[in-house]
C-alpha cells in the first residue's frame, strides 16, 4: 500500500512538473487585414486603366496596364507621341502611383 501511495504521489508530482516546464502556448496577434500584394497590384492597374479610359482621346486605344507595388507599366500603341505623353501624365496622377514605365508606341 505504501508503495502504491508513493508511486501515485510520484506520478502526480511528475505531471505537475511537466505541466510547469512546458512553455505556455504563444498565440499570434491577429493579422492586420491586408490585401495580398497581387490584389493591390491589380487594383492599382485597374485604377490607372479606368483613368485612361475616361480620357476621350485615349479610350479608343488598347492600352495594357500592369502594376507592381507603386509602379505601373503601360504597353500598347497610340496614334501620336502626344497621346503617349498624355497617357503617362494621366497614370502619374492616379493615387498610389509612384512611377510610370511608359512603353506605349506612337504609330507615327
């Protein structure tokens, strides 16, 4: 009986020490609800495309817009160098755009 009591106490003591020696679980702070980068890039490109399509001179051209971070890239062709410059200036004015890589090609 004394042996059983000793073993029981040893088991309880062992479990108590094991519980105390384990580090408490760390829970991560809730992540800030942010859009993944790809969605932000697409949203910026869409905003620039919308601004370009709102311009009556440029809306007839097929201008492709891609975004990466705060940079946008314009690809395609326009009628004149003035149209190319106009597209670049419109893109620069869109909120969130830091740099415009204007690869538009004037046809003349």
